[in-house]
C-alpha cells in the first residue's frame, strides 16, 4: 500500500468538554466543517473551569474566544474522551489511497479511572486540517 508522508495539523487545541448523557460510554470523533457544527461544538466547552470550589474562575480555553475558521479551506477534527482525567492523544494522520486515516488513542489508567469525576465531563483534542476530498477514517488504537 502506497502512503504519503504524515499530515501535521495546522493548529491544535485541547480542553474540557461537556458530554451528552447518551454519549458517556462510546464517543465518536466528530468532523466540524461548517459554522453550525462549529457553534454546536463550542457550546459544549464550559464557560467556567470545572472545579469543586465555587465560584469557579472563567475557562481560559482559547476556543471559547471562537477563532475564525474558513471552512471552505479548513475543517476541525475533534476527538473526545469520556473522562476528564485522560485526554485523547493523536498518533498520526496519513493519506492512504482514497482515505485520510486519523489514528488516535485515549489512554486508560486503571488507578485514576476509579477516582471521582464530574458526571458528563470529558476532554477533547481539536485539530485544524486543510480540506481534503479523501474520506476520513478514524482508527482508535
């Protein structure tokens, strides 16, 4: 199989995200390729930091400021985890034949998995990529 060199995201963000209660078990990555999907994704980022001590300070996530994205030229890939302790990790992105393959992992630490965590809160990794005609395929390791 012939493959091109690995693709590097133009920009990456990571942070905390609210999860829908029906997605607490399996959370599929999402492709954000228009303004409506972008707004829907940004609404999931908490306005304040998630912490026990209240009042919580504002969330300093740079995506809260809604950086402009030209969706004619770029799109976001968002990988989410259902725990706020372990964040998703990008392994690589490669173009292979007719597909763009995005390989990622969500580490599992048995010792921290049992710790108390807020219900419905996870972590995300968002990556800005150039638009492609290739089909996107996600490969969780």
